[in-house]
C-alpha cells in the first residue's frame, strides 16, 4: 500500500457528547498530518446490511418506507442494523424475514459500502439472496412498510428518474446489474 | 401518487439535543400511522455536492482523503457541503476548485442521492463537469487531499474489488457509466 503519512490523522482524545437511543456522537481531538490539531464530530454506528432479494419471477424485493429525517416515503432495498455481536449473514436473514416476510435458500455476500464517511462509521454489508419463499413478516410495532416487486430494469429507470435516491439502494443496484449481466464474476 | 397515509408519520414536537460545529442532532416525537407515538433522532445537514469531473484525457478526478470516523483513507469523488444560501452549482464549482485545483467550462446537474435516510436529511447533488483546466487548489488549512486520475473502467473495478466503498462515489460512478455509455439520455 501507499505511504499515507501525509493524509492520516491520529487520535489525541475522544469524548462522548451525545448518547441517544439511536445516535451516539463523539467529539474527537486529532493530530493533523502537518502537526496541527483539529476536532472531529462523528456518529458511532453498529453497521447494517442491505439485501438484493431475487424472486423466482426475476423481480427484486423493495420496500416503501417513510423516513422521518427527510419527511418522505423512500423506495429502498430491505435493510437493517446489525445487533451487537450478530454475524452479518444472520442480520441479513433476520431483516429480510422480519421486514418482507421472505426467507431465502441461497445467500452471497457481495461487498460493503460506507454511506456517510464524513460523519459516521456506518458500514452497510451488501447481500444477494435467491430461492425465496414467503413465510410471513415479523415487523416491529413501529415499522410501517409496504413491500414492492420491481424488475432490475425498472429499478434502474427509477434511479434515472429520481424515484430511487437512497444511497444503499443505488449501491445495491449497481452490484446487481454487474452480477446479473455477468460483467463481474464474483466467486460464490 | 399513492395514498401513503398507512406509511406517513407526523411531527408532534422537535427538540435540539446536540449542536456541535459540524453535527446538529434533533429528537422528534412523531405520531405513527396507527396512532401510536415514537421518537426519532436525526442529524440536520445542509446538503452537499459531488462532482464527476472528466479530464480531456478521458479520466475522472478522484481524491484520496483520510476519514476520521472510519480511520482509513478513502478514494472518492470530489465533494463538499453547501454553504448557507449557496446555489448548488456554485458549491460544485467552488469545491472542485478548492479541493482539486480544477475549473470546468461545462456543467450538468445529473440528480440527487440521499446517503443516510435512516438518520440524516443530507442530500448530495450529483454534477458532471467537462472542459477542465488546472488553476491551482485552495484547500482549507485542515484539508489534506491527494488528487488521483482514474479511468471510469478502472474506477468500476475498484468498486468491485472494494477499493471504492464510499456511497456518494458509487452513486456518481453509477450515473457516469449510464451517461457515458449512452444508456441514459439525460437532457443537457
């Protein structure tokens, strides 16, 4: 790898400045590459998964869900946070089952994306699921979700037309298109 | 549009619970679609831009930058936050100039992505820039950035291989590939 000393910051001290139910905020003092000091505020997040779930009819599972920070309904891939200590494949199986009601026979981990590198350590693990069967959802009392089936082609057009703008969903569709077209031959 | 009453939450009250230099956190009480109540913590963000900047040699401009929340150097498209009241095209011109040293003759707004819909209202406006000329960067005292040129093909492989995992960069490359291949004919 490159010698990145001209880019890397080192931690001087770290303080918890907000600790809510969902969000934990840290205020860190760092040493800059030139020896100066600065402060960095950032969210500490447990990480999440998102699932490209392919039905036997070839369509993908999406969810319509209201997202309060933006006060609008988003069309997005199934996703959810990793519980403490939970293996990521278990999170993917659990969230797909809980939110959409489907279980899958075949699972592959495709990659990871980082949604918000400027102020959060969140990583989102991208999974591909085949061999779906409906067994019934198990949503939380506070989850209101509508499950939608879309072909990959229609989902790509929805990105173009601004109907899909969620970052993890765009990343998932990017991977889906490469895998389905055979452009990327990822080991199973 | 659909009738989304079965999904939409309505605001009951809102409180500022953390206000730092970068991050503002709100704790909102909301009415759920079934009449119940819940709390939502979220970041209030001014929004940002990201730029697909195409050099005359056909390569794209990238930056290598240390991101403290994840404690690693990321390969990412040029980007930056919108100043209060600033038109988004001005932000795009300013950030490209400040961070990479390039100005561009031709600009197009391609779309918007939302990096973190679960806990931030951030929107990232995606621009395409052509006709670049180098005029010298104007980085902040605290910005340590290495500018890198990559072909679109190499950048796509970097996504496959996990060397690019930043959400806004993946979204930008998704758009770049569609536009450059002619698959998406977006009005200029």
